């Protein structure tokens, strides 16, 4: 049994660097059969925190809030509490604050480039 199948090629998103927030955007609305729902839950629960991080780093607080409200977002850690706090602030405050914490935590890492 599998949730989905996909193929890659050198110019694909997977081949050139997959952006989790884009994959999550496609998978959230797809219905899953009762048999596949646990796999979808497990997969999205693992993907959503990274997708929220990337959204906040790129200044997309509205999308981050949408993902945080998903029933598939089940993690409750220090990072996800920070994500929730920053996403709840106005975009001109929350996203820059999250970027500051991200840079302090991940010294030397640049903010990711927007997806093409």
C-alpha cells in the first residue's frame, strides 16, 4: 500500500530541491481513503513543521497560519510554539522575528530562496 507515487527528472522540484510547503499545499486538500489516511497523517505531520518554517522565513504568514491550523499539524515543541506565536503576529512583525530566531539558532544559514 502507498499514499502516492511520483517520478523525478533533473529539472523536477525533487531533483533540484523539493520545497515542502509546495508539496503540502497539493497534498492537504487531497482526500485519502480510510486505509491511506494514517499514512497521510504521518507524512503530513512530519512535513508541516518544516513547511511552516519555510513560509515564515519567506514572509508568508498567511500560509503558515493555514498550515498550523491543519488537523495534520500535530507536533507541539518549542519550535512549533514559536511558529504559532510568530504566525499570529502581524506579518511585518512575526516573520522578521521568526527569521531573527532562525538565524540565531542556525548561525551561518541563509534564509531560503523563494520557490520558482
